[in-house]
C-alpha cells in the first residue's frame, strides 16, 4: 500500500491492534486472518508493510460475503490495517498524542479459560484511551463435543449436539459475567448486541479452524465504519505523523526505524523530527523501505524494497542519520513547508508530547522506569487509577539517581521507597548500595502492579510496627500500698502494671499531667528487667521524687507520651493492645485539661 497512488476516498484505514493473555491465540488469530486474506486470491488482497498487514475492503467483502448485509450500511473505509506485532508490550508502545495509536482493537480470550489478569489490564488500557474493541472468544474448537460444521459461526452453534451447544452458551455467559465483574463493562454475543456504544461484542471463533473469523472481521468493519469514520480523515498532503515501533540494525543499512505512519505522506529527503529524552532529533529521511510481497514480517530473512513515499496508514522502515539514541514509542513528525518557523513549532510540539508523559517532581511518590514512552504512559495511568503517587517517571535502565530519588522517600513514607521497572534492568552493584529501596522488575505491567501491592501489604505492617517501636507507648502503673523500699535517691516502690508495658528510661507523669520522674530500673524476683507488661508486680526505682511528697502509696502514674507520638499512634491504633488503647485515652484526657486541643 505504501507506494500505491492515493485512493479517491479521504479516509485512511483504521489501525487495529490485537492483544490479550499469553497463549490465548493473539498471533494465531492474526496469522489466520492474514492467511484467509491471501487465500481469497484478490489481486492485491493483502499488503505487508513494516509491522502491519493491510486487508483492503474488496478482500474483506470477499471473506465476509453475505455477512456484510447484517451491517446495513455503505462501506467507505479503505480496509483494515492490522498491527503485525500483537502482544501486550507492543500494544502499550503504540501511542500518538492524546491516546492510543490503535483506532480499534481485538481482545483475544480463551473461551475455555476466561479472562486472565493480563487481559483485564489490556481492557483497562483500552478504556483509558477510549479505544473501541471486540472480544474474540477463541478456541471454540476445544469445547468438549464441538464439531466444525463448515458454516458461519451462528449456524455452527445451532447445529451442535445439545451438550456442546449448552457448553458454548455457558462459557460465553461466564465471560460476560467476568467482564462486568472485573471491568464494569456490559457485553453480549455479537448478534445479540442492542447498542454497540453500551455493550462490547463477543465473537466466538477458532484461530485453528477459522470459524468465526469472517464474523470477527465483519463486526470490526462495521464498528470502524459507524463510529470511527470522522476520526479517519486522511491528510495525505499534510504533515507525516508516525510512531516508532522498533529500532533495528539491518545488514547493509545500519540502524533503521520501523514505524507506523498514521497520518500524512512521508517521502525520501523529507526533514523529520523525532522525540527523544533530550532535545528533539532533527534529521532527513535517507531511505524508505517496505517488505517484498507476502514476506513474513517476523522473519529475520525478510527482504525489503526501496520506495519513494509512504501514505498513511501503513508501516514503513526509515533509514536516517543521527538516530543512534532514539527509543521505541517516540513520535515522528515531518516538515512540509521546510520553513524555520515550522521546524521550531514541530520541535515544540514533539517536546511537549514527550514531556507530557515523563514525570519529574519534588513531591513524594514511587519511581517508575520503562523501555519506551508508550509503556511508561500505560504504567502511569494504571498506577494513578489505583491511587499510587509518582515522584518520577522516566525511560531507560535504573540509575543511581533513580535509587537516590526512591530512598529520599524514607523519612516521609518508607512505603514509597520503590522503583518499578518495565522491560528495563538494574545493575546488581547499584541495588546493594540502597538496601532501603525495593526494586520490582517485569516485562508485564500487571505483574508489576500485583507485586507492588503485595509488597506494600506485607511491608506496611513491618514499617508501621517499626514506627510504633520508636514512640513512647502508653503505660499506666499503680504504686502498691505497703511496698515502699526506699523513700528517695532514688525512690524504690512496689508497683503493678495496670496497662501497657513499662520500660526502663520511660518518663512518667502524675494524674495531673505533670512529668515528675523517670523509671531508672526494674526488678522481678530480684532479677533486673528492662520491661514489664500488664499484670506484672515488681519493684521500680524512680528518680527525682520522694515518697510522701511527689508520690504516695496508691498513686497512679502514666507514661509521659509526647504529643507527636500520640498523633503517630492514632494512625497506628490497630497495632496497640486494647489495654494500651484505654491508657492512651486516659492520657489524652489528662493532657487536655491544660491544653484542650492536645493531640488533635
């Protein structure tokens, strides 16, 4: 498609991404759709471009046949452009300013296994970008008793033995329930959908046998035509806009850029601006290439042919100088007029596009890193939706600065001393320098979030208990009558611990809130102890007081809890024992006699 003349229509093909859980059949479905298009033997029935497969409308009509009558509309879209690198990581990479690069998506679910966390996460990302999608309920051929009737999928379901048909319905409605429970979205089998703006269409299918795939393509085509037409206007003569899929080293070509061109026309010798972590890169297109017909894009032996121009929407390989530092997911724009003003404005737009994703603040929050800007943006959205604050979001491997930034959260909130890394690495020697920092790495975003929440749950109790150990805990003791062993220097008396735990060095106050003494030492059965819990009777030595003056037999003393410690304990109340809670209430009442807002 890249080098073909412009079609009369002003619409470009909608870009369709395929995503879902590992082993649920993403690649198989795309391969089967591609294979079906080739088998249709339409002249030019399928065009391979970098990272994409274009199926024109004429081929769609041949594959779907009479099914298109169900749409009850005139079709004007040129066809469907399927992104040829299906998968979660690839999908999150694909973005353009303001949202997802994909106009529409297929979410693949194993009908027999249902929705997995990775699938739920993919749907969350689609919701964030407001990207419409269809659910391909794959592997219907594995339903017990299923027989391929070589009919359309609805007829096949009707012709199944009762038991197999019932199992299909049961599994479909299990999927409907899961989608509602996990994502809050209503769904229905595609032929039963009343309103496509309120219900997600589910198409039962099999990547193995091809059953249901014509229906899947039909529903995609209908949705694209009905709801996306106004978003597919092609500015063929305007500025080229593209997103980098991958940066590769090609034999004989050096470093090249695989990109999806989603607007305008890109030509050899065009000046292009590419987003980067520093200033935008300004360079010229030295060469444009597309694969030879029907070559397999993921095959390292794929050969390429040069083209003079590429028209959206398509995938294209770009050769350009000064691109050693570029990253996947970055935006590309061309300059049409070639003026200095246009160049500067385009650079500003590119820079803003990148800076809108990269986060750098002085406030608290976790640090996140990713290998490309699209994945980083997806991480930010999902984390913020779950209530996490982000101190810094950046690209590339974890650095000393990342570790220092994460560790600086320690005094404010130890649970923020975390770095999440998607598809990046951290040197082992760096990790050892910052033992307070938790580093979580994965190549699947939902695993990062799951591990983060699990670590936070486990670590929060340890952190809170550690914080509690550093405060003056509530304690209430009573001086026992008849057990005065020494009146002063220091006073030694028998006491009973009424609430909490007494500790040596603990400052004590009287019932009026006046701090009068400190516990110098404690003995139980003539053995020195450093602490004694509720219910214990023991001898305690108290400095700066005399029995008969500052203290008397029967007096009750309380630990002199500082106001700041009291405030901390209010937030950690769940770790206090019931008797400690009662004691701290009494202490607060005593303190508030002189200061009504104490501890508030």
